[in-house]
């Protein structure tokens, strides 16, 4: 494999340690497209179980160069992060802490490789950072996401307030099943249960009906949401997402079937903004890896993700090798 | 929020590949400010996802050591990080070979007089086995959270496979005992996304480094993570220090930084403090 250690610097002067992989030089002597796979959470440039290494072959086989990026304060890179709680760290990522690192990486790709068109993204926080960075960088021609979060972590809110209908529906089934279990009643009567969560899970269906009525009353097919945004929705998400769509940037949204993030995406973004999203259906692809967990830890799930990635690349970037 | 002490990067860092046969391993050398450090530490990481969760602790401790005048070489074993091979093609043997290559590269790069191996959990087992083979080339050994029983450790690793079964089938269809049987029959068993195979498993459970006198032919520091209420080394490690005058055992209170918790683990303060103190006591002039 043709790989090269890349040490680049962000605008603050931190050394960012990255790994570059060039496609086969005989088949693709002059790549014109690169993908930046961005550090997911704290799992650095390899991602959980080296997921990025497993997926990058799909890009390389299509003549797309790969740069796996460590953000400042994470992985091997320089820089200090002050958070001691993971949710607080994730929140800072979700608010765009690392978009300057992405810009530095794109600059390196353009300066050192002469490649002016890039795809950005990755898993979870890497996907979101790609989205937020792309809003400000016209060199980004595609957004590649696996399990992109639409909500902010570390809000300090009670979890019952921020759960999706899907999550609450699932919980409701579990609570109903527990009615026949003496242990559960003992827990309930000893006040060890989360009463607020139980109440919300049991009442969510009627709330959803009321919400649907409110949606029907709303007018217009604009990027204005049909319902009030969820309290923990990342306010940067809709703005950046629609900016990419207006620029006709293809977006792949891969979600795992057993991950709450698909529910969150649907209920907190896709449904309220359904009207605004409709004109861009041709460039917005939402796909599922059935039954998969957040990090795609089964080889079959990785293979499925790679297959769907390949199909998306072939659909939108077939000219990568020629241009 | 508690502020995390910033460690100034006054030292230099160099990322490079070390050839191992036809493959290569990724390495990061942390050079101290002084030109000729007398002591170098080679750090062997924990296994699989435990490596990733504890990675930043290694990075920051390496920088702290470099600031104390000690050269440090961190590396990714083959099958992990940015090194060659797929995880399922790596074994304990490849990890020992990689450690030996990292020690050789350290001597080449920094011309240190002494090299100490430091390993975390399964990385400690690999470091101990490599130290035994390298004999006088390794002058000290530090193991954070040593694993006295590899078989038990692998049983714990398989827990994530059961979780995956629940996701796919809605129930556990292969118990851990059945998975071990499958493993021994040549099947690849996936845990946390990492493929475990028979050779690796058999090599790992056969390794009994704590009974190997060659491991203790140098100063050894074993730092056990305290269980609830524990203040003294457990019997197993107490016996080791009683039987080997070179061996010091300690107990530290550290959170489980090798797995997902709610904390962002950047430092292992007690591991770090006790290790630095021990290095200073063993080689007084080497630690500033």
C-alpha cells in the first residue's frame, strides 16, 4: 500500500499527524479527487477497529486519494483539550471545534497534491465536522457520513426531554413488558425508577399526534422547519446542511440500524425540514446498514457500508479518475 | 470543569515507519530537549479498542517523559493503528517481534545507554515477553495494569461478541465457551470489530511471563489497578515481588481508561507519577 505520514499544521500552529494513501499509480497517475476521513470522537485517524482503513479501499479503487486526519488535541496531534467529560468534548466537536483542522488538511491536499476537489466526512463526529467545514469551503464536492449526529451532547438536559419518538416507543414496549415482572414493580415502588422517562415514553404517541396536526397547519415549502426545532438540535446542522445542498453537493448519510442517530436525524431534522429537503432528493442519499451498531463492529456491516459507499461514489463521482 | 495541565511541546517529535521483515510499523519518537538522553522508554500499547481509548494517555505521558529528559518511542503493533497487517493476521509473536524492532530503532535513533519497556495491559504481557528475549538490551520493565491471566482476559474480550449477537439475532446463540471452541476449531471470532484467531489465542494463553525468570533479570515495576478498597498488591503480585528482588509492585487508583466511560481520559496521574518516581530512583541522573 502506498502510504505516507503527513505532518501538517493548523492555523494555531499545532502539528496534526495524518496518513495519506495514494491510489495505484499505474491505474491512476494523477488523482483529481481526494477524501478526508476525519477523526471520529476520540478514536483518532484510524477510527474504531480501524474502520477507516477498512473503508478506504473503496475510495482508492476508484482513483480517490485518502487522507486520514487526526485533529488537534486528539490522536497523536499536538494541542490540549480542556474537557474532562466525553459529552462536553463531543459538544465542542459538534460546535465545530475542528473545522480549522479540516481547512488545513484541504490546503495540504491542494498544495502538495494539486487536488482541488475533496470529499470530507467519516464516522460520527468526523462526519459532522466534515459538514461544518464544508459549509465554508467550496473545494468540498461531496459529504460522506456514517452516523452523523444532529443533536448537541452535554446539554445538561434530562435524557427524557431529548429522546426521539423511536427511542421512547422502544422504551414504552419494554416498560409494558415489565408490568408482569415482580422485580420491576419492586424497583418502581422503591422509587428507583426514572418516573419522568416512564411518563414521557407512555405519552409520546399522543404528543406525536398533536405534533402532526401542528405540522398540517403550517404553510410553505421552505427550509424553515414545519415544527419548532428540538431543544437539543445542533443549530449549526440545518444551516450547514442546506448550504451544501444549495451548492448541489452530494451527501451520503449512512446510518446504523441499531443506532439512535437515525431516529434523531429523522425526527429532529428530516421530518421538520422535509419540505425544504424535497427539492434536493437527487443529491441526498440516506442509507441504512441494517441491525448494525454505531461503529459497524461486525465485518458484514463494514462490507455493507463499503458496498453502499461504492454505489454512492459511482453515482456521483464517476469522473473522479478522468478529470 | 477541571483544567488539564498543558504540557509544553518543547521537545521534538518524529513520526516514521520501522521496517519489520517485509512489513512496517508506525512509530512516533519523542526526543527530549537535550541531545544525548541516557534513558529511553519504549511504550507498548494495550490491545485493540483498549489501545484507542487509552491512546491520548500514552501520548501525553510520552511528552511528559520527554520533558523530563527521557526519549520515548511509541509504536503501533502490526494489525493495529497505522501499522501493516490486518488484526486477524497479527499474533502475540508479531507483537513481540514489533517490540524488538522498536527497541532496535530506539537505539539507532537516540543512542540511549538504556532502554526501558513500558506496557499497558496486554501490551504489558507483550513487553514482558520481549524483555525476556532481548535480555541485556532492555534495562527495565514497567507494566501498567498487568494481566496475570490471558485466558480470562480473552473471555472478557468476547463479551462484545455476545452484544453483537443480541443485535443481530435478538439473543445469544453462541456462549463465550462455544466461541472459544469455535476459535480453537479455526473460526475467526470477532470482538469489538477485531478478528481473533486460533494462533493468537493459543499463543496468548500459553504466555506465562510472570513465571519467567528472564523477565525479572532487570528492575521491574508492576502497577496494579486497585479494586474496591484494595491498598496492597494482590497475592499474585506480592508473591512476584517476594520471589524477585528486582520486582517492585504497587497499587494505583486509576479509572478504567482503557474502555469507554463518561470521562475523557488524557492522563493517568498515579501511573505516571509512580513510573517517573521509579525511573528516577533506578537511574537518578537520567530523569530531570
